[in-house]
C-alpha cells in the first residue's frame, strides 16, 4: 500500500510539472521525415548496399538522411583514410537535393556500436583517444565545404552504456564537441536513449538533442516488452532541457523488427510479431502525438529486404509517408 501511495505521488508530481513545462515545446503539425542508412547493415541483410541506397532516394523519395562514417571503414589502416563509399553516398544525396546529417566518432549506430579499426584496439587508452581526435579533425576538414551535410552527429548515444565500447566519458565528449566547433560552424547533434536516459548530460555540449523512440523491444529474460510511456513523457523531457539546446528531435524512430533471433535468422512471419504494416502506422501516429519537428526512421534497409522477400507492405507504407498524394 505504501509503494502504491509513493507511485501515485510521483505520477501526480510529474503530471503537474508537465502542465507547467510542456508549452515550452509546442507540437509541430508537419514534421520532416528522414531515414537512417548504414552501408554495413544493408550488407548484413545480404543486400547490394548501393542499389538499396539508390532505391531509398529514387523510389521512396527520401530527402533527409542520417548517414554514418564508420571509423573502421574510413581509416582501415593508421593514417590511411578512404572516404570512397561515404563520398559516394553524399554525392548521390546531393544529386537529389537531399540533406545529410553525418554521424562521426567512435560509437555509431548498429552493433557492436563502437566501430573502431582493429589497429586502434592495439593502442593504449591515451593513444586511442589521440587517434580519435585526429580522425574527427580529418573527417570534418574533408567535408568542410560540402553543403549537402547540414549538421554533424557526434557519436551515437555516447553516454548510454551499451555495446562493445569503453565506459562512457562525458569529459571526452565535451572535448570532441569543442574540437568540431573550432573547425566548423554547422550544428552538432548528440543522441541519447529516449526511454532510459534523462538527456541532461548530452544536452550541454549539443546544439540539437536527438533521442530514440522505441515502442517494442525484446530481451531473453522477459521476452517482448512494450513501453508504457505516453507521448508527453518525451515532450516533458524535451521541455526540461530546452534552455540548453535549439531543439529536440527523434533521431531513431523504431521501424524494424526486434525479436529473439538476429534479423537475418527470422522468417517474415517471426519478424511481423514485433513489427508489421500496422505497427508502422501506429509508430508514426505516436510520433505525431509527441510532436517533435523531425524524425529519422530506423529500419529502411529492412523494408527493402522484406520487399525482396515478397512483403512490399512496409516499403509501400513508407512511400505513402515520404510521397503523400
């Protein structure tokens, strides 16, 4: 009984705080839609990553992209940089008049989260940090005059302990942000868990706060888990950090299955237990209730894979979103 009383007091307190602060983040009626694309994830799904990317631009008509320059891909050997693949992606985006948010750093989207080259792992911690800053400077200078890139994403959920990564270090993150700002004037997006973090630590060094929005996850201990969080939960947290950032966006909106096996090992029927056409629609509607100005959908590579496997429903649903009649 005592626990229930405490719980009700907490809910009442949050509700009162929400009434006061929510007006600081007014809802946006017509948000911008984008997708996150990763060459490596497309390859993991057995796709031709360049064909997939061109279909995203040409068939879906996506014009806002979150791309990533994985460290192990752009500097496979020490001091030997190769921007061929990410240059191609940005050039193709430019041809269509698309805008790119480029994620750079050590920890970027997709497992194992940290994508450093093997040679970096052989170095001492202080040497790894030194090489990280050298890599960041090289990437920013390489794209300094590229107008297709409209902002940088620095790391991915850098202060959320997840993946095969070193322990989160806010001091290093602040120094990374300072380095980028000393080299380039474009805004910096820093991301955090929408559900499991407060966003306070990342808001400080960020110009734009990015957060995840997940409705259904899976864990071996309890199976499928549906977050019981209301839309105002995200807007309240955005309001509380609003003095420190220009805006808060959804940098990763769940649009891909999450189940007991890896994605490539699940049948279409199994993937549809956690994500299908109706889930796609439901997640879009939930985001609209949140009311942020931008959302980058997570799972575009899977939509194309499902299409090839015979299920075109997700791809068609996305087309109607990006190209409404």
